[in-house]
C-alpha cells in the first residue's frame, strides 16, 4: 500500500513539474504564408483575425490603405497634416476653435487660406469672416 501511494506521489510531482515548465516556455509563433510569401507581421496578428495598427513595432502599417495616416505618434497612425492632436509634429495640439491644415493650427473662421475648411482660399477681393468668404 505504501509503495503505491509513493508511486502516485512521484507521478503527481512529475506531472506538476512538467506543467509548470511548459507554462513558462512560450514558443515563437511561426511566420504565416500569404501568397507564397512569409510574413512575420501576420504571425503577430491577434487571434480574432483583426490586424493591429501598432506602428511602434511595424511603422509600415501606417501607409496601408485604410490607415488613419502615414505618420506614427504614440504608437498610433496619424496624419500630421490634419490631425488636431498632432498638428505638424507628434503631441502638438491645436487650441480652441482651431483646426489643423497642412501641419499648421489655423482658425477657419478668419483664415484667408483655410476659410471654413482646409484649402478653401478666399479670392483677393474678399475676406474670410465667420468661416465664409465675402460674408457681407
């Protein structure tokens, strides 16, 4: 009886040790093949099939179609030309009632080159007032 108890105790210890060792050891995921090409980027995608936009790891994700922009700020894809929280450079926020146009914070209510929206330039005979050219 004692020998069978000792045998079960040893087996239990071995199984627990094996489980502990295998839990601490994570294997690197193999690259996946897409169109015959190995892709480590796709190997790091979440298991739900969605693609992460982690530009810190892979800056090229910001230039793919559907990205928020070609630039990487704080591990997010942004467009420095028009992002009011990253206007012209990472972290530069536009003030109250200002928008980001061509990497500069402007007031669209009075800016002659960006009247009402980016790129809406008033002609020489008119001025920008309340976001409209030639309001009066």
